[in-house]
C-alpha cells in the first residue's frame, strides 16, 4: 500500500533528514519526501501499513516537532490525486506570489504551483475532494486578485491565445469517438495539457470572466496596453498644463493643484485603488502601496509635479516591463514550437488534413517533404531523411525506410512516406516533451523560493526604514519636508520587481534553451542541482556502452560440442528479450524451437532457468552456478560470461562482449573539464570487465558484480559529505537508483516512457557528452541568476544611499527601479542560448 500526505516543511535539509530516517524504519518499502510540493509518500505492506504509518509519524515528529502533518487530507492514494492546470492571466509577480501562498494554506490542497512566466497555475488535490478544493481555490484567487482572468475552460480564452507551453488551442468536436474527450469532457491541447469543461453549475464562476477589467498588470490583454498608453498620454498633457499653470499662476493656486490632481488620477487611479483594496485585505506591502505612498506623499509636501511624474513613469515602466516579459515568453514558446499543426489522414486513395488529436491508433497518415511528423508510428511505404533537431538537438539527418519507427516532432526532409500510427497524440513523443517542458515551472529552485521569501521581508523592512528616516532625523534638525521627501524617494526604489521577475524568467529561459538541444530538465530545482554537480554515477549497458552484444567466445566443457552448448543456452533464453539473450539466440544461427521449452523463469541479477527437452537448464553468472551446486570454469577472455548447466552437469561458458560508445571517453574528459570530480560506474558485470571499461573510458571508480538491489546501496554510499550526485541510466531498469540520486538522468529518452517518468533530466539521445553540456549550461544559467540578484540589489542600495545623502530625487529612483528590471529581464534572456 502506498499513500501520500501533506507535510508543512520548507527546509530542504530537514526534509532530507526526515526522509533518510524513515527509510531505515522496519517495514518501510519506500518513502519519498518532496519538500517543494510539501508532501510525503510512504509505501509499506498492506497488513503492516497502519503500524508503519504510526512509527513514521512518531519519527517525523521526533526529528521535526514543529512540522505539521495532515493525515486527514490524504483522502486518496498518491495515484488517486488529481492534478490540473489552468491559465491564469496575471503578469504581476507579487500578485502571483500572494495567490500561491494563499492557496497553499487551503484545506485539501496537496500541492499548488503558480508560474507567472508561463501564466499557469497547477493545483493538486485528492480525487474525491478535487471539485470542492477547486472551487475554494477559485474563490480565494478572486478574493486576492479580483480582476485577474482565470480560464477553467479553454473556450473561455481570448481568441488567438496559446497554451502556456506553446500548443495552439483547437475547438472541440462533439464526436464521441475523439479520444481527447475524457470524463468531465476533458480535452488536450498540443502539450497534453488538460483543459476542463465544467457543468452549468460553474456558470456563476464563468460570468466573472469579462475582458474589460483595467488591471495595471495588463490582465486584459493587448487592448489594455493601448488604453494605458492613452491614459499616460493624457496624464502627460495634463502634467504639462499644470507646469504652465504653475509658472503663470503659482504652485499653490487652486487651478494648478486641480490640474495636477487630475493628471495624477488619470495616470494612477488603478494603482491607488488596488493599494486601498489590498490594505483592506491585509496585503499591504506591494508595489501599489509603495507607489501610492510615495506619489501621494510627494503631493502632500507640495511636490505636485513630482508626484504625478512618479506615477506616470511607474506606469510607463510597468508597461514596457510587461512587454519585455511577454516578448521573453513568446521567444521561449517559439523555441519549443515543435507541435505539429495537422496530420494528413489517408482515406482510400486520398488524404485530408485533420487535427493530430483526431487520428487513431492504426490509422495511416501521409507525411510530405517539409512537414513535421505529427504522430509516432512505423513507416509502411516510402523512405526519407529526417531532421531530428527538435527532439535530440542533433543536426545530422537520420535516414528511415520501410519498417523503421518514426517519432512525432521530426521534420521530413525528402521523400513522401506513409506511416501507420502506433500511439494516440496524447501519448506521442512530442506531446510528452511539450507536457514536460510546460510543467517544468512547477518545481521551483531554492534560489527562486529564497527570492520570493526575501521580497516578503525586504519590502516591509524598507518601508519601516523609510518611516524611521522620515521621523528620526527630523526630530534633530526640524527639517520635516526634506526628510519626508528623502523617505519617499527611498520607498520608490524599494520595489523588488527586478528580482521577482528576472529570477524565474532566467530559469525558464535556461530550461527552454536546454530543451532545444535535446536536454529536457523537469524543473528549475533540477537545473540548480545540476549546476552544483560533482559526482556522476553511470550504469554500464546502454550508457557507456552501446548495449549491442555479440558472442565472442564459446567454451564448451569436456564432451560437449560448441553447437550443443549454443543450442541449449539459446533455448534456455528463448523467452528473454534481454540484449544478452538476443545475442545468444543470434549466435545459434537458426530459429529457436519454442516447443522444446517450458517452465521458463528469470532470476534477477543471476540469469534464467527453463526446461529444455524436459531437462532443467540454468544459464547465468557464477553465482547462479554456485547456488545450484555446479562448479563453473572462468574463461580468460574479458567480457560478460554466461555459464550453462543442464541437469546438474556443467556444459560450458559463453563470453559476450559489449561495445564501448565512441564518445564515452571524450564525454568523461568533458565532465572532468566541467569540474566533476568523481565518475563512477555501477555494473552487475565481472570485476575484470568493469576494470577494463573503467580504464578505457577514464572513470575514477567503479563497483562491479552488483545485483539490481545492490545498486541503490552503492549509490547511497556515494551520497552525503556535501557531494551532489547524479545517476545516469537508461531509465527503464534503473528507476529506483534514478529516484534515489540527487538528480536522475535518463539517456535515450526518445520514445522511452519509463525514462521520462523516472528521471529528473532526460537526454533525448544516447550521447553521454550531453551531460557535460548540460552541466555547463546549468552553471551559466546560475551565473545569470546571481548576476541579476547582485546587480539589482547593488543599484538599489546605491540609489538608496544617494537618496539619503540628498543626491537622488524621485525621478532618478523611478528610472533606476524600472531600468534595473528591464536590464535584468534582458540578461535573463541570455539563458535561452545554450553554448
């Protein structure tokens, strides 16, 4: 039995301590604590589950007595939870952070993640409470951001919008045959992203979704920008009129004051209103409050023109800042624009264009030169060359012919092909990639979470410091006007938008840039971990070697012929599809007679056993021979040895060799150059084979003769002591080790469901050199993150000091605040380019 509960724990080290302690408890099969999503998953035998759960609870409270653990909210098992995403049209990072914090506190919420860069909110809750939690979340979101647009139904989205992942929305067909109409009338856009059509009882929610709101963060779309610029232009005209009136009538004349107030209200009435509403809701410290206090304060000390100018410049800055973020979002979306727009469905002798979602498994599609392959399938007619850059990042074309598998997202370069579809669009390679990239914003990095927390402390601290700056010096020199003005300037520069915007944008750009090169990173937290990597652990077969085995030695025992040895071994391996078994059957040179084989079974990590011609046959390693009391002879050759015994008699040994990948050695050199100090191989092969491969490819260490369960223990021995450890495997047989490492990297992820599911990073081809490339890119991305943090804080600190010393006015403060944000956004975009 496996269950998941919510645990209120933020400290990653505390979470790791809890997880390690629970893994050692008697009766625990597996345990996983995700401190990002604040949930813990425990697996134990059904008959001992309650006992283990209580012991786990006691241990958790012993380690973290202040942690809150919500057993009553786990109404469903982990796989019974529902996770859905919707578009939330919100650009303000502080607004987004407020919504996310509030939703995390709602009863029944398993996890929630709001990504304002992707304009997406993801909510997870138990299946039997999901609708209740969704409605509570909706109410809370509208309470905090009443003007934000929330789209529970894709049909509600403004025309021309795209899914946050870049997939274009399609109108739904009423045909019940369409696979994308699931229960609750769910549908999928190009990324596999679910959009949910709710019943009429949700009409009260939907009628709030009007598109005429005037929200300062452009929640209303492109028209909002035009309206804002008209308001700004009007305010500037009124400001100019006020300056003329000030010159001719005087600053304190009622006409001058009225014109300035009119200019101020035209420019910033929405900011003023939001500040008032937020104060009423208890959400005081945000940019609306800061700009309102600063501008109103300036007018109160008779700096009317400056008060208006601050609001005008703030609105202009917000407009261009939002434009920059939108442009960045659009650029990243285009970077991942691999979704096919249509499929040519073959109908008799003709073909017709349809949406990829309408194509069924077994249908035939026509792919013409220059078109993207819309769905995974097998070529049944024609041959061509494919551009796989969108999937693997490699520019070298791949030739395909009749009988070859082709994957969606590749571009057909030359010939016309007919392809038989093997999976529906929702399960296709391109849909999985888009879904993975689209959901990557949910796993936030430690730096990202730190900046969010920092901004919550930074802004109130600056406000209180500004209050002290206005009062304390004035008590000594009596110059209240000067120090109040200085404090107001201090407030203007205190807005943390440059940090709150640029940091997640940098991570998102970095993930997008990596995905274009065939390196799929599941979230910012994994990119951040990758940057600190100092140990890489490799599986051998298919990772450092090609995984293409061949029999290179046949050593029969006395009285046994080579053909007899191969015949018995091949029939014992008849039902196995392991690469070693396939190589033995190929070496036999003739078809295996399945009628001669019965009672076949596999002993993981040891070999196989079966009855061949009615006699019990064993084929496997020396440990298997030892377990049945047969003495095996070890050949002198280096390679994987398969010993064969029949009816207690030793028949001999086969030596199977794997081929080392051509680029494995250069990949190890690249990792060493990138600062990775430990390169370790884990293998079930013999010591001699492991030592030979380790020497040839340049590993620093290896562990040999390991059973599958031993690999986890071997990996755990490398964890700790400040090391950041990645495990690299094929993602199929190595799932437990992939999950146990600090970061799991699955290679050859094209078409491998298990790889995409198990790993934190998926390499879309089998090139180990991509790991070093990914490490370098992650470190460059982190450098950009740190540059933005240091630059923003340094400029703000400098202007604050200049303001205190009387050298900076409110105009300069606004320019500095907006300028820093713009430069930080532009710098963040550099992470899209992967060198």
